[in-house]
C-alpha cells in the first residue's frame, strides 16, 4: 500500500495527463479523479441513477451514459446546477480515489485532481502537491485545438478554476510545461527520484 501521496494538478490544457503518463512510465500508480468521474457517469455507472433522479432522464445520452456536453452547458449556465452535480459526484469520487490510493503498491502514488486547489479537502490527503504550469494563452490554444471549443467557451471554463497564481501558491513542486514532451520527461525523472526518497523517509519514520 502506498502511504505517500503526491497530488498532481493544473489548469485545463496545462498537460496534466501527459505528466501523469510520465509518472506511470516510471512504474508509479496513478489515481485520476477525471477517469473515476467517467466511470461513475458511464451507462452503468454508479452515479447515473442519482443524476437521472436529480436532473431528469434527458441528462442521459442515448447509450445511457451522462450527456456530458449537455450537462456542461447546464452547469456553466447556472451555478446552482453545478453545485447539485458536484454534490452527487464529488463524495463518490473522493471515496473511490481514497480506496485506490490505499490499494496502490508503488513506492508513492500520484493522485491527479484537476480541481485540487479549489476543492480544499484533497490537499489534506497529499504529502506533496505538484502543479503542471504553462501560460494561460497556451492553455487556451491547446484546449481549442483538442476539444474544438471556441475561445469564449475555454475562457468560461478557466473562470471557474483557480488562477495560475493560486495554483502556484499551493505548489510544493512545479512542472513547467511550455516546451516539448522531452523537457517535461526530464523534469519528472528528477521529481520521481525525489519522491521515491521522500516516500522511503516517511515509511522509515513510521517504523
């Protein structure tokens, strides 16, 4: 069981997934709250009965999974809808994420949480927080290219997230992701060695 938890976060389009993949390439377990959210909102996901009861059957797509585009539009149009959605999903995500961190067998575990800074409670679970950082202009261009969204839509998403300064203030470590993947990999290789050492120190202190 991994007792050393590294929280990985960053704004939309910062490159959190690429960073998580790099840690995984070192044999480190990754618990991704976004992936858990997708599991919970799949056609047979555990959250779907509560979501249909709360928002109506029309929030489910034809295949029975959550219609994420529709739900996103509703949530961004009305903060109360977003709060109700989060009230259903977030406790379930936190519980599953906690279980999977405890079950991890690598020397430490990466807990990837897009809204780690905003949520508050996740910070308390982490021994370290690493922030994937890049300029906002690069975030916007990446998301526009990846998701086919307009700049206004991307900026609306950014407005619901912590600012760059807020994330950096919460960071123990920062990964600069304004270059190529090779540069990111070098930074992560260095952090990996540091985290292995810190995890060993924590384990030794517990003995």
